[in-house]
C-alpha cells in the first residue's frame, strides 16, 4: 500500500476525476465500490442539492469517495457554500478534490473538518500555493488531459518539476492515463497514483450522452484538439475536446440555442459555444457541443460498467508491475550469464 492509498483508504491508487454533467452519485459510488477513488462532481449545484447528492453516494457505498469543486466556475462564495453543505454529509473517510486553487478559507474548513484536501494544479507555482493552503494530495495535470487545462506542460515534465521541488508530497498524475500500464509508468516516474476522467466517460453509470460515449470509444488522440471555443459559462481557460465543426471553423457562428439540457429538475436551453457537455438529458445538436476528451481516449475501450473498467485496470496494473519486478530482478542478466 503506498502513501496515496493509505491517505485516502484506496485499494488501487487510482482516482476518478470529478466531471460536471457526467460524474454523478452512480458513477462515483461504482468506482469507489470497485476499490478506486470515486468523485462526485458538484459543478454548479446549489447547497441543498449538494447535500442530497452526497447522501445518495453514502447510501450506495461505505468506501472512501471525494466531492469535487471548481472554484473558478462557481466563484469563492458559492464554492464555500458547496463545501460547507458537502461537509455536513461527507463520511469521515471522504475527501474533497478541487480543480485549481480553492480560496484559503474553504481550504481551511476542509482540513479543519479532518478531510484530505486534494488539489489539482497545472503549474509549479500553483503546486507551491496548493501546499500552502493545506493540500494533502496534489494532482499534477498535464496537457494530455481532457477538459479544461490548468497549465502548459505535459504530465511527465510537470511531475518531474513538482517532484523535484516537493520530494515528500503525495503526487497524482492527471492526463494520459487509461490503463493499468499507464499507471505503472506514472509510478515509475515518481507519482503515487493517477487520476483519470476520459476512461470513465463511456461507462454505463456515467451520465454523458450516448453519442458522446460512442465518440470517445471510437476516438484516438488525433481526434482531440486544445481550443478556447467553448467559452460560454467558463471563459478564458483552454480545453481539450473532440474536434467538431465548431473547433475546425475559423469564423464564429451565431450564439443561438442549439439544444436543451436538464439542470436538476429544470430543462434549460444550451447556446452554441456553451461549456456544458452533452448529457443523458440533452436533446438537440449534440454533435456541436463540447465533448471534452483526453489523449488517453486512444486506449479507452467499450462501454462497460465502471466496476469492470476498474477491475480490468487493476489486472493491467498488477501485470505491468509483475513484469517490472521480473526485469528489475535481472531476467536479462540471468539469460546473458547462462550463455
Ligand atoms: C468530460 C470531462 C469533464 C471534466 N470536468 C471536470 C470537473 O468537473 N472537475 C474537475 O476537477 N475536473 C474535470 N475534468 C478534468 C479532470 O479533472 C482531469 O484533469 C482529466 O480528466 C484528466 O485527463 P483524462 O481525461 O485524459 O484522464 C474533466 C475532464 C473531462 C474529460
């Protein structure tokens, strides 16, 4: 058991990324039940609904899981309100994951309540700041990642830079991880674990739209692009998505409504260039919407249950580690010496 596993109580050093519109209670609980760290995306949910969603996960699993916030999207006051609501229902073994830096007060409340604060960063400077604010685990996100990007370095490079500066910190890599072999590689480079988002988009428990799931399964990394076009609702942050007509055109089309989607119990219109993902309750021109997707899609397979995905990941990880142990024990040396 490594330091990430013992800190968060995980069988497998794998975290599922919080994903707004995709990672609800079902996905979060299924991933946690399988021995990895599930995460419930709080996205823009109001405090009442946060309490309800967290309760749904606690009813479905007693394993550790996280709640995920995006301070940059909600703003500091709403983020604090989400965290306070979540902390009222979060079991003792629960943790909080933040996409980017939470404000100092929100961070203090998590730590004071005795939960591990997991902060995802994309630069060395933000890694320093996250540790100042009390992060117990740092997630270093590389530019291979799907969704919004916190920095400009590939995962291996950022991991190296942060590891050099913070040799004793528990580090998790995000971006480019979809198999147990990818995780074994990350551990070899100095990480304690990995966070994966794209891997879980096509699972049965994910609430992504069926067409989106299918496109992720069929895609390779060449079908993804880093862009800024889906900026309504989340401006000024680059994001990696599947290419579509909007990412490939030089001219911007009119910002008219192209779909409707469910937000809680309400059906709301979606403008073209919205940052919202196509979810199971979305109807309309789904193919024009933001289908966030990481380079790891090249290694994402069919549309399975999340538990099977984690189980396969675990087998691949164990096989990759067995292979590494064999080679480090000098199989090639033995062969040479036998000659
Ligand atoms: C569809 C999608 C939605 C995402 N939404 C969130 C989110 O709500 N909160 C968050 O912390 N990160 C979010 N991310 C980013 C992840 O935290 C993580 O950096 C990324 O999934 C890692 O790369 P991968 O998708 O290639 O595994 C999202 C990623 C994807 C693919």
